[in-house]
């Protein structure tokens, strides 16, 4: 990874954060809770994948339609997040494979 890649990544992240800050307060709270949850249990490809920008797009559409955030995702934020990542390998899955000795497990 070059310095230019790091700088570009930071620019993209700052633009993403600015979009989050432009959301109404209730959307911001729920987004930040989702982000915390996904960073803890989320998919391996979370940092460079389309999941967080996709959630932000979904939220922006909800704001434009005048819907409340809980109308979009329901009252169980964790369940909503789990549905989003149900088919994605997570760090927990990779760890389970590594300790169980299953074929295809990453070994160091």
C-alpha cells in the first residue's frame, strides 16, 4: 500500500463521515451503533467493502422519503445487521476455522 493509497483512503473516509454527520440525529445514532456492532462482529471485507456506504445510501433515501430510521430497519438493530452480513465470512468464522483445524483454515 502506497502513501497515495493511504491518503485516498483517508479522503474517502472523511467524505463518508461528512455524509453521516449530514443525517438527522436519530439516523446518526443508529448508524453509529450499527457501525460499532459491525466493527465488532462484522465481515472480513467491512473496511473496503460496500456495506457501510450502502447503509448510508439506504439511510439517505429514508431521510428523503421522510421516514424515521426505525421504520426502515425495525427496532432490533443487531438483528438488522446480522441479516446484512449473514452470507459474509466474519472474523469469528475465520477464528473458528483456525482453531477447529478444518481444511481451508488459515494457518500461521
